[in-house]
C-alpha cells in the first residue's frame, strides 16, 4: 500500500524516529558504517576483495610497459573513470525511483561534504523501494566492471580493476543507509525527503 506524507503524520500508525539534515550526511555515513552488522561486514569485505583483485591484476600484467602508460592507466582508474561515472551512478538511482512512481526526482551535490545524491521530493518510499534505489548502482556497475576486467587486455585490466575498487568506496553512503534499515530490520521503515528543507525523515510503522 502506498502512503503519502500526510499518512505518516498519523501518530497512531507511524512514529518519526530519525531526521537527517543533508548538512550532516557525512556524519551519518561514518556513524552507520562503523556500526557492526552483517551488511557492513559484507561491504568492507567486498572493498577488500576488489582491492586484492586490483593488486593481483597489477602483478600479473607486469611487463615492459612504459612508465607513462602505467601512470596514464592509473589516472584513468583512479580519477577519470570515477568522474565519468558520477552521472551514471546517480542515473542508476533515478531509474528505480521513477519506476516505483516517484515524480519530483532531483539530483544534488554538497561539495563541502564531497557528496552527490538523488532524492524524490515528498515521495514516501517503502523499505523495498528504498533498498533497490540504494543498491542498484553498486550491483550494476560492479557487474559491468567485473566483466570488463575479465575480458580487457593488458593495462586496461588494471584501469578497470582500480575503478571497480574506487567505485565500491563511492557507494559508502548507499551502504550506510542500507545499514540503517538492516539494523532496524525488525521495523517497517518508510522514508521521504523535503528537498526545500534539505532533510530526510524516517518513520517506523506501528
């Protein structure tokens, strides 16, 4: 059943248990990534796995490559591909929001916190909807990059394996939000954002 913002104001049915001002997003991310759970263990394990893959590939493509080529491909993986990927990553958040029925979808950034975000103004998301929105870029981009790492030649494997690791770390905010749900999995949590006030609200269904 779809709920409206007004429905969540019914204190007999819902309880507001968390408000996150956008200016405190980084604080929230660090706090919830440090909270131990199966989900954070999975996230850090995947980051470590991708890093190990990167190191393994670099050792195995060792050869007589000019130092300029090595530097170039390192820059591609660490800087160029992550910058190119930012709009792609955010677009992959937009698609499930749109398919779930959200209309007023907006993209924003906070350069002081080095954050980019996608949100739907005054759209109430169910736990399933929000989880799909949060995890979609990680799953799709990680799968795509893993395929390229397997089939690209030489230093291109190095570039894309570097990016596979960097992109995983870029998903830290998504996993922090997912961990909020995971730690409260005994509750049914609904969320909506007021972009004008730059705040996100999380309600527990009573």
